[in-house]
C-alpha cells in the first residue's frame, strides 16, 4: 500500500477513537445533568455501552482490513530492515577502529532523577552523538541505582572505545571541533541542536512514515534497543522471572504511578480509571476470539495496589510483585534491587499487547517506546490517562489543521486549513488543547481536525555502513 493509503487507514482508526471519546464525554455530561431522572440515566448508560460496541466492531473490521491487504509480510520485513539499518549505524558509530583518534561525546548517566528519566537522558545523548557523528562515552560510576554503574546490568555502549581521553576537550557547542565534547543535560544545552525529538531523520522518513503511526517513538525505540542490551546476569534474571510468572498472551500492561509523583507532576488516578480501558480492550478482543483469562500485568510504586486491584476486580488475573512495588516507592527506590525491579517491570510492560498508563510517567513512556521494537507498528497499542506522548526536552510538537474550525465558545480557537498548531495535550473527549501558531491564540479544537506534522532533519546518513 502507498504511503497515502497507510496514512488514511490510520486516520480512520484515529477518527473512530476520537469520535468515541467525544460521544462518551458528552453522554457522561448528560448523565450528570440528568442525575435525578432514573429512566433517562438507564437509557443513557445503555446507549453508551451500545455505542462502545459499535466502535469496537468497527475497530475489529479495520484491523481485519489491515491484515487482508496482503502486506503483513511486507510490514514485518520492512520494519526489520529499517531496524537493522539503524542498529548497524549505531554499532558502527560506537565501535571506532582507533579510539585514541575517535571524536567523542561524553554523557553522565547520573542525572538527578529516576531510572526512566536517566535512560531518556542517555537516549538524548545518543541522538546528539548520532547527529554529530561522535562516539558516545557513557560515564556511570556511582550510579544512584548501582555503584558498579551501567555495566552491572547492560552491555557497554562500546566494545572498542570507553576511554574518554583525547588531545583536546571542550564543552558543547554544535561547531566545537575538540576531540572530546562534554554534553550537558538537555535542560542546559545551548545552542540546541535542531534534531532532538520529535524530529526524525530525513533519509529514513518516507519509509518510516509509511510503516509507523508515530515515527519518532519508533526512532527513540531503536536507541533503546541498542542501549538496553542486557548483560548475561540480567538476561538470566529476566528469563527466570518470565518462567516463574508464566505470563501468557493476551495480557494488558497497566502502570500506576503514585508516591512522589501524585500532586506534584501528575494527578491521582484510581485503579477503576485504568480498568475501564483494560475492560474495553478485552471486550474488543472478544469480538474476534475467545479469551480464556483476562490478564493484567500491574507495575506500580504503590505497594498496596496489587491487593486492592485483585479484590476490586476478581474477574481479572493480576500479575505483578508486591515486593518490587515496595522497592519502587520513594525512599527505597535507589538500590540494586530496585534497579532490577524497574528493569523487569518495564521489560514486561513492553512485552504486553496493550498498555494503560499515564504518559506523564517516564516509566510508562519507556515501556511504550521499547514495545515498538517488537512490532512493525505498535503506535496504537496504548491508552494514556493524561498526556500525549512526549520526550523530555523535546522541540515543538506541531500538528497541521486539515479542516477549518470556527470557535463556538471563548475556550475554542479558530483553525484554517493548513494552520500549524502546537499541541499541549489531548483531553480525550474529542478535543485537544494547543496554540495556533498563525493567530498565536491558545485554546481547544476538535482533535479530528488536525494531523501530526512530522519534523524531519538531515542527519548524517552513515554511507560507510554497508547495507
Ligand atoms: P517518572 O517519575 O514516573 O516520570 O519516572 P522515573 O523513572 O524518572 O522515576 C520514577 C522511578 O520510580 C522509577 O525509575 C522507579 O525507580 C520507580 N518506579 C515508578 N514506578 C514504578 C513501577 O511501576 N515499578 C518499579 N519497579 N519502579 C517504579
């Protein structure tokens, strides 16, 4: 199928989901305003479930269409090929023949934040390394999660070049030609390189946009695939955990982020809010196959939640480890045990068939990004209760208006076809919030009236790497 066909097919999927969010939200509001009238409420509740079923049946048919176009084999092969290209380039970049002469970029793992945030920091460093054709030197001694550093769990980022010395050294600037450059955290980088996420490389963009619903997530996933290659000990640990848990498919991954995050960077969400979308996933799946067990892999930093969930949702089988949740809570978090716990949780989340979580958490985003490395296009395999996908320190997240919009209330903004809108968030009720870059006005607009404006940059193309 052509790129245009694939884009349109995915737009239909998004459109159906957005229409559902819209109707669901309107009916919920109606339900509240009519709260005294029992008959009407019953009718509305039933209507809501009926419409949900309509939606599920359309989604199942759309999935079928995708399988019926005869391109499933092509999709697998294309995704594999694209992934191989990037992996080979990264391997080439990271293994220079002569380390004493190689151009290097140093990056310190110990950003003062959690595991997900630190891993994303390394991804940022690695993307800058790729953009400047410098070998990434990762400094990880006295890592807050493990004194022995990165290599206590992951393979070294280079086999031939881990020595950070060089004949000249300097701080970051995009034109600095010192042999070794020390990269600051993304919050302090100046000047900003023009190719940080959500930007994707020009040379791969046509193929990526054709095959993947959110190319930048795929792109980030490739860096993670290279970075998170486990050492033997960690691989064994994960394998044992997998055997012990005996987790089968289908399974939905739920990540519930609580403790220090609640009230500071994110709102509290009860388990019921997550389970609404888990149930929805299974109801849709049951339209095309029988499901013998509704499985949920629950990752959380709230030690009491596993028990609570089992009590409240007895029809579901919950997988997860309360001991890990205990080690994940703030206060007990930065230890080698906690490290294994978070690696394991993210690993299992990424292996699930669908994710329900809050994209405000780096843990959840990390799981979603890694998930992309296992499928040709898993961009739609999630529901976030809060943010749209983002990358810490990212450039503008822009969309393009494909329809005009005339605001009907002061909360809404005008759109003219072709306008660029900087999206701040999707309210999951049919509307998104953003700023129209032409009028500079900020407010709500119907989500279906815009599409993503994928940003490209001419990265080095690594011609030396043979295909
Ligand atoms: P964020 O704060 O949620 O955006 O993510 P970070 O990864 O930066 O920091 C949160 C830290 O809390 C993680 O790195 C873990 O150490 C811990 N944590 C949070 N949620 C979980 C979880 O579901 N499982 C485990 N094992 N640890 C978690």
